[in-house]
C-alpha cells in the first residue's frame, strides 16, 4: 500500500478507492485488511496456481470492505516453498467493484 514504492505500480490507488488512507495510516489499513483476510481464510476458495520450481502456488480471493463501505476483491498468490509448511504471499491485486455491483 506504499505509494512511494516504485514496485507498487499504482496498486495503492485501489486501496484509496475503498477509503483507506495509504499516505498517513498504512498500518491501520494493513491491520484492517489482515483482519478481513484472516476471517475468510477457512472458507476462501483455493485454486492451484501455475507451477514453480520453488514450491506449490495457490490463488485465493477475498472480499474486502473499505472504511467508506465500498467493496473489492483481493486476488492473492501464495506459495508453499519446498521444505516448508507455511504459505508466503507472493503478490496481490485489489479489484474495486463498481458502485452497486459485487
């Protein structure tokens, strides 16, 4: 969610559309999104991702509701590295829903 990070490629703009303050309150925003993702971990559909030489990849989707009430779908790619049991986040992308659509 860091606008000043050149690798973010503007991904932070979607978070702003959901009402998150990505400039001054990133920790609060991250805590809120983490809470929402954790609440959906047990029920979120998991799809196998493209193969990797480093481990097994999986894709998930989470419904995120921002402070302004707008909704989005967070697409995340996770990988369980060879020799590990813990998934790690590789990348994510938030797609903001159009007003009135979910």
